[in-house]
C-alpha cells in the first residue's frame, strides 16, 4: 500500500481548496453547488440547499438548551421568543421553519402534546419569532420546552 503525504491541496491558480492539519483533520471550503451521493448511490443532493441553517431548543425560563447559528434569544412576551440569527437569511421568501412545543410533567417526564409552535419572520433578515401556545384556545402561552429548525438561503 502507498501513502500520499500532503498538507494542502491547491488549484492550479494557487488557491487552497483543502487543508489537512497535523492531527489529520481535513478542512475544505465547499461551494453552494457541492453535491453528495445518497447512501444507496442512486441519487445526489445539493449540500447547501438540503441542510438546516439554524436551530434552537429553549425552556420556559428562556434557558437556551442548545442552538446553531443563533446569536441570542429573549423571552419578549407570553408565548414569544425573539430569536436573533447569526448569519441571516437572504430574503423573507427564502426562509422556512418547523417548530414544536411541549409542557413537560416533572414528575413523570412525559410531555403534553396539547401545545403548538410556529415561526414568524421578524423585521430583519436576522430576526424571527418562535411562538408557542395552547391548542384548545389558541392563546399564546409559555411552554416547558420549545424548539425549531430553519432552512433557506443565507445572506
């Protein structure tokens, strides 16, 4: 077996396309038209178009459990979290999201599914609102745990 020992892979115009650090990790910059082949090998998907661009999970007291591409969030009203996105979306028509909410019973650990959550686009490309409420009367209320993902074209 042969080994190829390299530190950088470069294009002929001398721009670095891929770097391998001393621990063997590879860093590469992928263009927005980069594709990957499906597990079965029959299909290809565009990496930039098919990935989640931001996500968050927060609790009632506005504790950020975890997030990605979120710079800050605030509990701004009953049932409303204002979410600031680090790298904003291109335009209001290029962002879509899915959200969920539940009220956790601390004694049993089970969730109450009588809750809803949805995204509303904010006034800028880097702001959105995660709203939560009760299904039975439609009122916005704080819930135990809410989370959401956002997809679309980044700036």
